[in-house]
């Protein structure tokens, strides 16, 4: 079997196209959606991600503000910045780029963001509502993966999804969102024994561990759908995923490439969440 390549750039662009008219309406009402991105320190990967997020905002007409703070910023100083953004009516989404320097508690910062402006979907209130129902923002990467599967007409209900990775940002919320869509969910992680035994059962494999080419053809069954969240570098410095794409593409029925798969969907869902937040604010 030769897998269909799931093009995250194309699906992301289609969703962004749909967002444009909603953003235009908000702009016409004098309340364009606004995103504040806070970057602390000089992590190069974070700088790259943040500039990609800002560029995407500009392209769609979302107002964006970048707040850059030095590496030695204290937790108290960062909390003050977050509090000011919580009260700023121009801002509907607050994103504090992770990781943060060691002197700052990520949990304290995430919990300081008003849940209704937490477009990352990391606040415990949003995580709780994702589980129990109610108005919430979902974390952008797993939310983007759900949209991607739906866009491809892939039926999730009743399928066995096996997630490799249990991070708060991807693995755990991915499990919850798939469960909400009626999948049977297994979450594997670094202590899982006999990983391949589990992944071979999967109709849908989601690799989100950050280990280059961990998932090979021997880890998947014929016709599996393979979603690669990994963002690793090979020995030549080239971007590569957690999945051995070349090895798996002749066994899977559908597969995402790296780059051009999950990455563009993550940014798209940030734009969607920010637009949604501005719409909710307008209703209040
Ligand atoms: N660092 C890596 N991914 C993310 C993300 O989705 N949001 C934030 N705030 N930080 C990140």
C-alpha cells in the first residue's frame, strides 16, 4: 500500500481561508482579534516559532503584539505582564512561549492567564472543561490533528488510536480529544514495555515523543494512519519527525510528513482559537 500524504499546509490554508471572513467581521465591528505573544529569554527555537506565529497573524489580519523579556526576568515581573494583558481589551489571546527559564514556574504563569484568553488551552480550567464539556480552548497541536483527520474524512469513532508520548502539550490532551470523538485510546510513553506490540494494534498512531525516527515500519500495521508530531534534527541538521517516513509510507494508508504536516495545523488552530476568543468577547 502506498500512503496518502496528508498535506498540513494545504488543510491549514483551507481553514485559514474560512477564518478570514470571521476576522473581517470582527474588524468591521472595530474589534479585530488580538494576540499577545510573550517570549522570555533567547531560546532560538522559541524565537523561530514565535516569529512564525506573528507572521501568520499579520497575514490574516489578526492584531499581534510581541513582548520580549530578558532571560533573567523574575516570575513576579512576568506575572505583572500577564495581568496587564488580562486587562487589555485589545488582546483576546495570551501566549507565553514555553519553555520558560528555570527561575519561573510555568504552572504559576499558565494559571495566571485568564482562561478566556488562554488560546494555548493549557490553563487547568480549559483542561478540565475539555474533559467534562463546556466552553473551552483546546491545545493547538492535538486540536489541529483532530481537524486534519476530519478534513480527510477519516472516521475516528470506534477506531483504536495509540499515542506515543504523554506531554501536557500534546500526548495527554490528544488522548482526551480522541476519546471525546469516541476513539479507543492507548497512551504509551518512555516506560512502556514492548512499544511495538501496542503501536501495531493501532488504526491511528500518533507519535509525539521527540525521538528521531522512533516509529518504523515494524511498529505499524498495514493500512494504519500515521501522524507525526516530532520536530527533530538529523545529523545534517535537517528537520525530521518521530516517524521513519520513508519506511512507513509504503505500509500506512495515510501519513503526515515533517515538515508540512502537523506544524502548520498547530499555528492555524492558534489563529482559530484567537478568532473564537474575540467572537466570545464581543458576545459578552
Ligand atoms: N512551546 C512549544 N509549543 C508550544 C505551544 O504550543 N505553546 C506555547 N505557549 N509554547 C510552546
